[in-house]
C-alpha cells in the first residue's frame, strides 16, 4: 500500500475570485492556515485534502499542453515519505522528478498531466446518514430526518481527464504507480483505484477520441468528485448552488451503474465540472474488474433529466475480467454472469 488517494488538486483558472466564490458556494471551506490574497485560494476538506486555485498564467503552476482551464496538477498522497521516495525513484528512471519546497515529488505522467507525490496522513471522517424507512421496514421511528442547510463535502473522491491514449495512460498508472483497474468502459474509459484506498476509483481516464459530445481528441480536464453523506446532502447542495446563481446540472440527480454512486454534476468557472457524489461502491483487491461492452449501459442506472442518448434503455452487456485486462470468457452470452 503506497498511494492513499488525492492529497491536493491544483487548478489553473481565468478568474481566481469567481472560481473561489464557486467553490465556497459548493461547500468547500477556506484553509485558514494558507496565505490569503487575490492570487491564490486554498480550501481544506475534513480528510485533510486540499483544493488550490491559481490563475492559469501563475508561474507556480506546471506547464501543460492541456486544453482549457481545470486541474493542472494532481498531488497523490503516499502513506509515508519512504513510499513517496520509492515511487519517485522508480519514475526517475525515465523522466525528470524533483522534490520541491512543498515536499512534493513532481513529475509528468505519460499522458501529459502534471502530478506529484507527497506524504499524506489522511484524517478519518465521520458520516451519520439517516436510517432509511421503507414499506414493511422501519429503521427510523419517531425521528425526523435531518434538515440540512448546506452541503459540506468531506473528501476528494476522484479526478477525471480526457486523454488521447487512455489505454496507455492507464497502463502507466498501474505499472508505475501501483493503481488497480476497477472497471473498463469499452472504448470510453478506464477506472483506476489507488492501492491504498477502498474507493471504486481515484482516477478515471476517458477516451478523448470517443464518439460522444465534448470529446475532440485533446487532453482536457473533465471533472472532480467530492464526497458527501447522502442524497439529502447532494440535493441541498444542488438547490443552494442554483439559488446562488450557478447553472443547474445538465443531467440532474443520477446514479451510475458502474460504481453505484449517486451523482450531481455542476459546470464550474474553474473548468470542467464538479460533482457531488455519495453511496459509491467500496472495493479492495478482491474486487473483480468488469469490461462494460456497452458503455451507455455502464454509465447510468438512472438520471432525473433523461438525455436523448439514453432515451432507449441500453443493452445489458458486460464481462468479468481476469488479470486486469483479458475477458474471462468472451463466449458467455450477455447476462450470464
């Protein structure tokens, strides 16, 4: 176990103040220990992870070939300095790796995204979702559900990029940084889990050449997912954002089929989208990855604003994988799993 998830997401944006206002309304809390000023905004989550917002031309940002604003650097947390140094030494065989004043071993991944490694002691977070009542089963008697005022994300769950050669990018993350393949959405993307987490995925590499909207073959930031407690917190946050003047989600509330997670995406002035997420699958090395042959079927179990491309229920079609990549039995008919 070496990488325990996302330590920091560093954004490059056109308007630091507007992006900071967005993240504050989204529910992130300013880091009181970070330097204050107009040039940078830093937010601290309960687990100890951070979001840092800088102007796209800030010399503190690493250079990039990425198109558009968004996350310019992903700093992965390691369980120790020794783990950071061991991974950095392996990377240094064929690329430049430098440890900077932040304690970050900086490098560029094969697919062009600037990354870093830093020792990160993740803080435990406490969630207390309300018990659910259902017909014939009472779990909450004489007890009202919580009335929330705001959404307050507790963790950074994952980050997503559109990558021209997403399969080679996934191979790099697995072979050089120890990530595990959780699922493969055929022709669309690879879901990768850092080895020290139980999140279904810490990184999703999308196929930048997939025949879907917004994919133009170029390297782009897509979105970041922030974990909240339950569906109530998602929707309280969603309503608050609209009341504050931000655009509503294109899809509305939905649940992914691939990782079971509830989602609500919001367009962000910092680039791409931010996502409230809740109730995703927790996995470990006993999880068997799947090859989702019909990517639309894998995408969503439901969405409140049904888009035209999901008007017809996609066909059920996936295969379990062995050794992370090869189909277990390509002759199995769909559904016999």
